[in-house]
C-alpha cells in the first residue's frame, strides 16, 4: 500500500470517534495494551507529559512542546484530532512523522488489526508511541483524546500529569455532572507522579484531591501559584503579565496564540514548567519567553483564534462546546469590526442549544456542517438556533457558506468560523 491507500484502509476499516461518535469509544485499555505489547511496549521507552482537560488541552500541549523545543530537547507531540493532514497528530520538533512510517507501521500491525479490531484512535496512539520510541525523543507531550481513565493514551507513566479544566462535554460518555467528568479526567493521575491542575471548581477539587491522595501523587493547583495581573489584546495579538504568589515577581509574556482564553492556559503551563524544572529539566526563562512567543511557528498549531485573511477579517477557532463558545463571545466583545458574520457547524452529540446560547444574537449566521457522518444537519442546527434567537441561512458545506459570507461582508467586517474542529479543518 502507498500512503493514500494506507489512510483509506485505516479510515474505512477502523471505527473512528470523530466520524461516528460514541460507538467508536471503548471503555477499557485492553486493545491498547495488546497493541503496545505486540510492539514491545514503546510507551516505556521515552519520557512523557500527559495532558487532559475539557478545554485548553490542545493549546497547553503545543505551548509546552514549544518551550521544551526551545530548551533544546527533542520533543514528541501527540494530539488529536487532526485538521488537514493525519500526520499532524504525530510530530517531533514540530515536524510531522513521515508518510513511509505510517505505511510501514500499518503493514506491520495489520494482522493484529484483523485479530482484535481496534479503533482508529487506539491504532494512532500505538503508532505515535512506536514513532517516539524509534526516534528516541527526549520527552513527548501526550494529549488525551477523550476523558482520561479509559483513554488509549492512559498506558503511559509520565514525568508529570496536567489537567487543564473541567466542563460539560461528551456527557453521554463521561457523565452528566462535573464530579463524574472530573473523576474520568483524574484517571490520568499516576502513583507518585505529580499532577498540575489548571482551573478547578468547588465540586471538582475534592475529586482530584481524593484521587491524588490514593496514589500518593503530589497535587499542585496552578491558580494558587500564579495569577494574571493584566493582559492586552490588540490587533489579534496577546500580551500577558503574570505575578507569582510566592515572590510577587511579575513577568510579561507575548503569545502568538491570540485567544484571550490563553490567559488561563498560561498559568497552567508555567506551573507545569516549574514542576519539570524541579525534576531537573534544564528550561530557562528565555526558553519560556521564546516558546510562548513562537508556539504556532514552532509546533504548527492552527485553529485557535487564527486569522487567515484581512479585509474582511476571517478567523477560525475550534471552540465547540458551551465553555469554548463562551470564551469566543468574550473575545468578540474585545474585537473591533463593523458587522459580524458567524459560520457555525456542530456535531450531533453536543448540547447544541447550551453551546449556541453563548453566541451573540446580533450576528448574521450561516449554518452548515462538516462532511462527516457525525455532523448535525444544517437544518437541525438552524432550528435549534432559532429557538434561542439566532437567525441565518443554511448551507450544505462550509465552503459555500464562506463564499456567501465573503460576498456579503464589507472590508471592516469580521467572519468567524467555529463550532467544530472538523469544520475548521475543512476551511
């Protein structure tokens, strides 16, 4: 098989959560353990950082990888889903794995695929671990796919665990309360491995504390160590001043990720780096400054308040749940534009009205869908939006919607594409 044929085989042969939803999720680690066992357990051959959370885990993973790269470490990065190229999931020092590796790995593992019928995600996790072990990375940043306790990535024993925050998402799998969701995310906390908690709530803090105590893991709440004293957002650029609670030292950082929600992620990142420094990792203040300022350039991160055109401004953001879209609405309040055009598509298993109600009623809406089976039909999305006062037209795909928006937008307007990672990927 060549690379294109290999991808077609993986996509058609294996159940894929991003396409079909919960039916592709397996609530145990049996297949991952079998796959890794057949590969001589590559997950034990490199050091790692494990990152879970409802929102922010993708940005946090990329920022940490960027800082580690700036520090001179050969850094693996596993994230999901991809936006355009499957190999975005598996990178070393910002460079995607080779097509030949994807082909050779799939051919090697094909008999086991037939025998145990793994999911697409289980295969990609094993592929990433094999690649990082083969290339002898110094450290790999591993982003959880869904939840934590039963996520396929949860066969590693990392140097550090990180949980960014807890919110309502994937409730049909993870549970319908914040405590239940926190319990699933806390499943990545390992015996004697320190864990950094980004944001926490009164109902989730005890869940984390109980889990950490049960496995003798040091727990650090990032919000108790540092806080943002001020931030400045102008021309899609973000400056953040962070104070240390212990020393009252204040440091200003520039981020090439302009979403104001990065003011929360930076607190988590800085504490994670501090914990790594305590373990002996050689990371300087200069590495941190450069890593934050060049995350997109260093790691190839896309889709986080990403400006792809000016006059009119076109911005892409992968926010897809209530908490994420609330952050988008706050960002819009700080952004200058004449009229606002929002192109939105979502998937079937989200609480659509709870998410859409976060968005402004004054915008012109273009309801559409990604080209995957899991996508919510545009007519159903428009109907749900109408219940909460959002009005607009429907379009069968995002490119038609974007063409329509550009036709009606003036040069001082803003066009935002959001609601689905897959929608952003298609743009």
